[in-house]
C-alpha cells in the first residue's frame, strides 16, 4: 500500500507540472521517498498550521514546490483546486513557496541555500526558547530538504559551520543527492565530498546508499532523532525523475516530463491514464490518522502550557510577550521602559553609538531581542547589548534568556539568512550588524525578509564616504539607493541620537507582518540636535521640517538624511545670513514612510509650490528625483570615494556648511 501511495503522489506531482506547462518535476521524484517517510511517520501534523510547538519543515530547494504542496494537501492545508492552480495568477501554490501566502509554508524559498540557512535559524530559535521556557512547552525539530544546488551556494557552508559550532542537535537535513542540475550533471560542477565537509564542521552524517529505500530512510531518520550534541545530515543517493523514462536526465529538472512519459508512468503503475490530479482515497487514509494524532499532541501541549502558566506566572508573562496576540503591544510597553531610561548627555554622538546605547537599555527590558554582528560588534556598537545578554556559543542557562547574542564571524550572508529563520520561527526579534558597504553580501536575505514580511532589523554602520581612511572598498555609495528599491522595506537613516531613539521606537511599534527595517548609522560623531528631540510623531511620517517651518514661501527647500541633516541645518543658517533669503530644512529619515503619507501630509512638509529643492546626502543621487522633482537638484556623490581623513573628504566633496551654503546661493541666484 505504501508504494502505491508514493506512486500516486508522484502522479499528482507530474500532472500538476504538466497542467501548468511549467515547473520542476524531476527533483520532487528524487526526494519524495524521504518526505513521504517524514510526513507519514515522524513530523508533527496538527490541523493547526500555527501550532507553536510544531516541527518545522523547510524545502530549501524551492523549485521542488509541488512536492511540498502535495504533502500540504494531504495535511489539510491546500485543496485539490489549489494544486490545479499551480503557478497561476492569484494562487497560493506559486512556482516557489512563499511564506504567509500558502498555509503550512514555513519560509519563502527558491534562491538556493536560503532555506537551509533559515532552518539553522529556526533550530537556533527552538534551542534558545526551550532553554528560556523549558522543554515541556518548547520541544520540536527542524527538518530541511536540500539539494546539490543548495550545497554549491557558499551561504550554506557559512550556516552549516555555525550550526555545527552551536550544536543544534534538533536540526535534521536531508541531502537529496541526485547529481543532476539544470544545465549539467554535478560531475561538471563539483567533486567535493559534502558528507565529509559536514563531518568536519561538527555534524553527524548518515549515508543512505539508496535514497529511495524507505526502510533505510526510516532507519536513518530514527537514528538521527536519537543522536545528541550535533546537527544531522542524512545523505540520500537518489535519482532525478525516479521511475520515469526521464530518470537521471537533465531534461527532467526544469521542464514538464511530457504527456508520453506521464502516460507510460501511469500505465506501468495501473493509474487511470486519462485522469489528471488523480489521488485515490487510500492515500488520504494514510495521512488522516496522522492529523488526528497531531491534534491530540497539540491538546496535550496546550494543557502543559496552561500548567506552565500556573506554576510560573513571571515566565508566563514573557511567554505572552513572545507568542500571544497581544505580544506586539506588550513588547512596545517593555521597550518604552527602556526608551524612557535613555539620556544623551554629550553634545555630539555617532548614531551607531546612540543606537548601541538604546540597545543596551533594551537588553534589560526586552528578553527576546536577539542577534549579533559579523565580527564587527565593537564597530557597529552592538557589543554593549551582546555582552549584557551573553553569547549563544558560550552556553545557555535554563530558565533564563542568557545566550541570545550570536558571534556570526565574517559570515554576513548567513547572518542575514539565519536571522530570517529566527524571525520565521516566531517568538524572537532578530537583528544583524555590519558595515553598510557589506549590505550587498546580505541582499538576498533582505529581499526574502521583505517578500516574507518578517520583522528583522538590519543594522548597517559606517554609512558614507565620510567614514574616512578605510577607502573606496568600505565607503558605501550606491547601497542606500539599492536598499530603498526593495519593496516592503523601510530604510531609516537617523540624523542624530534623538532620531535613533525614534527609529527604535518605530521598529517596536510596527505590526509583526510589516516587513524588515534597515537601520543606517554613522561612524562619525554628529551634533545632537534640539530640533529633533521629542519629534516621534513627526519622525514616523518619514520626513519633517526642522528649520523654517513658519516661512510661508521659502526660497529653497533642503532635504537631507543622516549625517547631512546637521550639515544642511548649519548651511541654511549661513545662507540666510549671507543672502537675506529663507530656507526650509527637512529631515528625511525614511523615504518609504514619507511616500506612504497622504498627499495633504506630504504637501504640508515638502511645499509643492516651491520648486527649488536641493537633496543633500553623502551617497548616490539615484532615487532623489522622486522628491526633488525635475527642476530640483542633488548634492550627492557621482563616483566612489577615496582613502583620506574625513575632514579632507568633506572638503573634496563639498560636505561642509560653507560649501553647501555657497551652492544654495548659486541656485537661488
């Protein structure tokens, strides 16, 4: 009966790809035996897809999506009609799985390697939360199916090294080694022994010679679940498009098998050859009891949570903070306690330092803020928070939140992708930290955070050419514009310490599904401005007037972000003194928020009848025309920087009050 069920699911998969005339049938047929064993025997399958203590299943090779969708159908998450609409407009069954769009999909996958790293993040989250609350309420595994292509991505190896170091024993990865990819057999692209690599990184490795032998796979999974102290890689040697005429061929990877191949498969297995999307009752009968078992398991877990709440009222309050419907409101209350304790006493302060001061305060009141930097904690100024909460690698202390800081090492890409996994798991608020010039190493993770609408805070410091002597390779120019181009993402560049505080409050006040925030901070000290203090409501609009608000029709409007706001303010005052003209200065900490305001709000800030506008930002001018207009101007950069002290660079590029005031005068005429 089991073989009949597997064959029927195979038929469903190839029918769906053929019906869509698009998709990847070969990979699902090489992984199906493992996934069948996992879903029929091991993984928790409650009818409630949001059960907090469910096992997580990640299909890292998102191109094999019909494999996942078929088992989500058998789990009651998707209808047969959903499967028939595979890869169609408005369907939850997109070509690659998308979180929130399809129930039961734990993460958005497709760019190879990302799902593997998300799984590492989920396993980290489980381990920390189990330590904080106890295994009686947090005790589940993370299962990942990964492919040859996944392991060719460098980010996989970055994350795998961390997983081994952190001893994530509840992470089980199945390597579907079918040795075929889109353009060639893997013999043309790799010769390494992936199992040996993982063993060297601190993983237990189980080799299954025949990845279609379900008894051998059961034995491997049973063994993997018993092993302790290390994550587990199960290497399954499989055949792409298994048991079809296109078995072992490149053609089966990324295009439908074709009607003749499908007919042959159905005839050999006794399926009705003219029926499509055929799935007999006996297949459902295998999985229906699993759903009942899952419902009972969830009920037992719910009773344990209720007992936990009675016996540990203090920790129950933290549980609500992490998991209840009121969690975001409760988090903001805790965060507000931290914000109220923050005072900026110095006249000048780098925004990276101001942010670090806020984070150190949050360490005392918000227990589930978690993250780290890519070997730059002392430079990004996240080190105060991290030292206060302790590092994951140094060990966790049961009943506490100790260990929620991560030494990521020089692994920016994995840091972003793992942080997405932390957020996707639920219960944690992850952040990352590195230099803005290295944002390009993290862009795939930021993009997927935006697609998934998850609350990750990406902190980037050393935010402009004015970082000085490190030179062109470390001086960001195009990064701000490229990050602002990512939909569903807020890019915030605070002008000073007060705006840093506003930024962090905004982060905590957003809904959990609002998407990621990119927080861009200066290396150099900046004046702490009186004009920005107490302006949270104005800040939340994305732009607000800090000079010249009472002037009905100024001669020029300056728009500035970050370190250039204080520059614009000083230049405006010089300009007014020299020219007997009036300037309006607008701080624009977040273009995305400003563009989202109603027209009447935008027009009250950026006056529509004053066409002379000048944007000031020590970065590429790309994107500023949306605010300055066709007749506006930009005081920005047109090329990469140079290695020199900041003062010399300010002079060279005109980022000094006197130079900016002169340009304003020339523009006004």
